[in-house]
C-alpha cells in the first residue's frame, strides 16, 4: 500500500500541490487528472525520488518511501531510445536477453496491443505511441512494485487506451501499483483529480 499524508509540493518556495490523505492499494490502477502546470509531473518525480522539495509523509508497505529499496519506474517523454535498433532490441538491451517466459509474456502484450508485426520496426521510424508501447512492455517485464506513466493521454486515445488497460490488468494481478497522469478522463475508472492545487478523489468516477 502506498500512503501519502499531509503532503505539500513546492516549486522554489511556492506550494504547487497538496494532498491531505491518499491511499493507493497494491494491485490497483490509479489515474490522476489535471490541467497542464498543476504539478502532476513533479508529483511523480517526487515518488520516484528525483524531486525532493516537499513536506509530508510518503510510505510504502508502512515504511518511509525514501528508506525502502523499492523498485519504482517512471515512464515519461525523457526516456532514451536507440533509434537504429528495433523495438525488441531496445527492450533486450535494457534488461538483457529475454528468458522463454519473458518472451511469451512480451508476445502476449504485443498481441493485445496489436503490434506483433511492429516488434522489428526500427525505432527511428516508430510513432510516439509505438515508442510508448515499447517503454510500457519493457517496464512490465521488469515488474516494478510501482509503475508510473506521465501524461498517458498524450500518447493514447481512448480506444487505444482500452488495449493498454488490458496490459495494466495483467500487471496488477501480481500486486503492482500503476499510477498514470493525464489531462482528460481516458476511461471510467476510479481516479483522482487536481482541483485548486489539491489532489483529491474524483467522485464522478468512483
């Protein structure tokens, strides 16, 4: 369980985002909806440990997040890709040669996403969505405790997101926490919304 209490996120000395109380259970998908410049990306950077300008308590499995050796991955538009390699090669160069079970899982995901024929496409010719598919499949093969995707609706429209959510359901069965952010409601799923500088439950989706 990921628990956040009395949280204040700062940019310089200005509060940009607050959370009174937020609980995300293991084996769940949470979506945080908010406009641009509302602190969504900074919040995810804080959880992964890349941003430190905050006050409050963040715990995972009842231990301070900063004091636990958690496997947390953040997918955003800053991730590198080797353009001369194809999708499969980019995955393998990051995590090593795939075992038989991993290859089977990768093919299952590619099939669900409808991109089996794209696995050998050079990344220099890949679309933004295809690059995000590669990041997503690579991350799920690593099997982190917490997987975060920033601005997911920049890459997938609602119809494609239905396929992506199928991948998410495969991951959360193992207890993975998945958190993504975006500007629009991509699916009618329980989510959070940023209003007046605060992350709170989006009551319309629960």
